């Protein structure tokens, strides 16, 4: 097939849909560090985690030796509603940039949730239903995860309680209403409905919230209600496992048409889409079978990779969740109210953090106005309005393509378009009105947050 002309949109056949998720940790030479009990600082096992997470998900979370997990038939049937998703040759963007580079993007916005989040939401809801639970609780930043989980819970007739970061709750009322259409209850976080929420509001009056705050509230509710568990849309090993469906499809499409990416780019908040996109390609790299350049792109307002510390830290602001070793800005760090709500998390996936620490991946931070400049160019030439989160990857892809224009190199660039931006019009309005700002935390602010990192033995 390599000699065939590459179509603008590459669709795999339904029969080519992957039937197993790929666990990158099985091939990593340096495994990500284990989760630790916040009280004892000892590694957490199955019995420690099962009061919070579903049993099967705990097994997936802890398993760093099994390379593939079969995808249950009911999940595959659900995937067929919107998968395989297209790999798109960005010919119009190439032409607009006048670059010799070839640019491709994997588009994950072709479902009602508008993003890649549904890939893991349906898996987590399936395992909750299989366990006989009544419902689940979660947090959501930009709202894509909450929307995806509400859809998945509706499919399996589960109750869904969502704690939505307050700034996004206020900026994106229509995203909130989609969740309610699917039967979820949505509460702005931090809220007065939980002990942790009240504590955070007392310490930070008028705060716009953060994913760390919302996680704390969701965990408190889940552990206090019989028949409920907490589910998370990013960061955790189990989520990156489910999201490997993105990379597996992408790799299959590339192999089918003889496409060999030189650079693979993804936006990075907690790590779900980036980890999913790069997983099979990174697997080849760590096994010594091929080489790629990987770039994680994060907001300059929440720069956990580029300015954070690689240390054990709480996964939530309320400090009730396990400790994870990750690149972190500190669990007390509350980023500015930027418009990429899905990237406003203080830490990064332990898997991606270990890969970055081992020098297998690069990272860069980009400012908000430059991200929206790239988003509008992309929308005008490629026809899809991208989510602010995805637009971080677009920014880096454009920058790399322009470097190729300067040098004359014909590199192949692949990036993840994680979702659409049709619920993000407040952000686009502020950019178009010229009132969008670029806030970058000072060294002093970060040092104050680092000073509160847990003291390890």
C-alpha cells in the first residue's frame, strides 16, 4: 500500500480496529514509580486502592509487565460508534505555511463529547457496571471528560456526579448542559457541598478552582457513598492504557500508507492524549526498533514539565489522594484562569514524567495568545475549529513546519487534534476582542508552592 497516493483523510476499516490496548510500561526500562500511601509513604497495592477505584481498573493501574490487555466486546461495540477516527493529511495547512514538511493529525473530535476522553470513559464505566456499582464521581476541567463520562454512564445506566472546575463551569455553560442532557449532576468546584471544598474556599476565597480541587471533592464524595467509586480522565496509568487506542490506530494508518513520522506532538495537561498518541511509537523507541522525536506542549501558565520538579506529590489539592512521582508544580498551585481548562493540572502522568526524566521526550511551554493565533489559522485553512487544549499541539506543529521552511528539510510531523472548540467560544471571543492575556507564574510563586511538597524519608 505504500506506493498508493495518500488520501486527505485516512480511515481504517472497522475490521482494523485494535482489539487490545497497549501497555507502554511493559516495555519501559525504567518503570514509573509506584503510588504511595499519603499517610505511610509506602507503595499502595490492590487492597489499598480498591476503596477508591473499580477492581479491574486497579489491576490495570498496578500492572507494568503485561504488554496488551484485551478490549472487552461491549467496549469495542461502543467504539464502533465513532472509531476508527481519521488520520488527516493537513495539505491546506502545509500550503498556507509554504513548508516542505508533511503534516498529519489524528482527529479525536468526531463524537458528541468532542474529544478523545470517551475512549477511557466508556472503559471505566464498563468496569464500574461490571462490578455492580451504583455510580461514579469525577472531576472535569474544560468539560470534555465530564461530558464523555456522562455519555458513558448513560450508556450503562450509572449515576454520574461531576465536579467541574469553577472557571470552566462559568465559561462553558453549554458544555455543562450537555452533561445534564446525559443525566449527570454538575457542581462547580470548589464548592460548599464537601468538607474539602469548604476548606479550599476558606484558604483561597474567590478562587477560580483547579483540577486538583475538583479531584479532592470527587474523591471525598465517592468514598463517602456506598456503591460509588471515583474515576479519573487523565494522569493515571489505566487512562493512558485505554487511550493507547489513539496511537494504535495512528500507527496502523501510518504503516498502511508508508508514513514515517519524524516528530510526534501532543498537548500535555495530565497526559492522557499525549500518552495515548505516542504509546506504540514510544514502544518502538524504547525497544530500539525505531526513533522518533516526541514533543509535549503545555501552557506557559501551568508549566509542570518545563518548570516543575520531578518529585512525589499529592494528586489533589486536598491532599487525600495517593502520592505520585511526577513533574509537578505542587498540589497547592492554582493556575491562572486560562482558557485551556483541560491543561490546568499541577502534575503530569508518572509514565510521561519518567520518559521525560529519561530524556526520551522533549517539552515546551507556549503562551495563550500564540496558541489562539495558531488555532484560528488552523480553523481557516483546515476547516475544523480546534479545542484550546489541542491548539497547543497545533502551535508547536506550525513552529516545527516553519523551521523546515527555513532549512528546506522535508520532515514528517504528526500531532494529536484531541477535540473541537465549539464550546469554547468565550475564549475565541476574548482573543478576537484583543483582551486575552498571557499570565506566566513567577519563580517566587512556584518556589512557594514547591516549599509545600511532601517531605519524603
